[in-house]
C-alpha cells in the first residue's frame, strides 16, 4: 500500500508510463464530428474525435466490470489537409484499437471486425485475387449486454455500394442496393458475384473488354434507374436511351455510329407492330439525310427521301411529290378531289366541264 503523497505520485507516474506505447481494444460510445469552423479556438474544437470505453475491463469483488472511459480521442485519418480531405470517425458501437500516447491521450488507429460485427462477404475472393468493396448504410443504434458492452448490431438496410472485380476489371456503383438490403451479407445468395447478377436498383456499370457478361456487351458503360429506364454507351459509338415507367413495351432513342437516329414509342419486336417509329438516316449511310415517320400499327408512313422527294403512304395508297415537282397519286380503288376550283397549267378545269371531268 502506498502511504505517502510522494509514493502515490511515483506510483501514478509509473502507471502512466506503463500505458504509453500500448494498444487497447475499445468501443466507441460517442462521436464528436467537426461541424463549425475552429475560428482561432473560439469555434468548434471537436476535430472528429470520439469517446470510448475499454472492452477488456477487470471485474471487482461483486463480479461487475466498472466502465473505464476516455473522452475526445483523435482518429487517424486516411487523407487530411487544411480544411480538406476524407474525414472519418468510427460509429457508435464500433470496436477500435487505441494507441496510447500517454495515459489519457490516445489515437484511434482503426476499426477491427468481431463476431458481432462480421465483415461483408467478398464471394469471389481467393488468396490471389480479392474484390474491392466499399459498402455504406445508415447507422442504427446497437444494443448492449448487462456489462454495458455493445453486442447486438442490426443488419444494415438500404446500402450504397461500390464493387470492383480484379480479374475482369468490371465495376459497379449501386444506390439503395435491393440485393444488399435483402441479403446484408452480400454473398453468393444475394447474389453478388458479377455484374449480370445485379439488374434491379439504381446503378452505374462499367464493363471491361474481357467482361463475361451475357446480358450486355464488353466495354459498355450503362446507367440504370430503379424505375426501369436506362441508357448505355457502346464501344462502336452506339448510344441508347430507353424509358420505362408504366408503359410496356418501352419507348427508346438509339444513335448509331453512322450518325443515323431511330426513335420508337415501343420496342423493336416486329410482331407487336405497336407505337410510332422515326428514322433519321446519317450522313455516312447509303441514304444520307433520309427521314421515315411511321405508325407501326396502321403502317401509315411519311418518307422524306435523299433526292428531295416526299411520299405519304398508307397500305396501297400513296401520294408522292417528286424532286421535279410532279405529284403522283396511287390508289387501288379511287381518288377523290374535293375543291371549289381546280386548275391545270393555269387553266381552270373544275367546275367547268372539260375532258376527263364531270361537273
């Protein structure tokens, strides 16, 4: 027993010296983010610090493990500069390693997994190749045991995720991932083994030149909204935009490498014969500048040809204005003209009687 003040101070100093340079397992009990400017010391003094409590605590004679807390512990940053960087703090309940600079001044050097906080699965990882994954989800309050330690952690919901596969070099960024929401472990059962597994949700995919995709093409870049609308860019220069909210089949616009454009209010299935169709020929094609407007259901069509002619078609009936100015009408039944006066080469031929006409 230490009986005098001098010996007590020596004993305290020895305990402090013994802690320096050691590492403890702790859990975060409070987070103090940097919200407002420091302002020369008059403002926010919390530089993304945390309060922690020791996990490995000795028990007293009653069997209880009294809490041992330390406040405002600095966190080692991945990247930091003057009012810039990638600010990071662990979250309440996270297990962290504290390096003690001195008895009450420490540094969070990182988080570590535990049986209560299992790591995310990387379903295709081997000892040689491992996916790079960055998954984020809203925090939920963890539960404590009788000793005051955090041991119950809710499974994350509505996650945002980035994943890169090292062999194929494919990657995806997905918002509010429905697969990770329904299967938080993100293992093969999610599934999450390749880009083709992930079809729902809002995401951005980049396919490499050796992508094993069967639904898309190598080197395609594709954005998909959770409603079903999407667009993509292909290696040959094709750009495709397709919407889907309530209608089925889908409307879409496709821009081809030869500068031609196709606009449809339904899909490309010729058996359905639904919707409208517009074709704008590119300047590099066989018919540069040609325009076709068509009702796919009635087959009514307007054609603006490369030679300057215009033709309106419906079934076997057509009206064509040639590039010479001639008007050609074709009908399998009859042609009716309804006008108060009709002229031919400047001479009125109707309503006056004339050869081939009857009043």
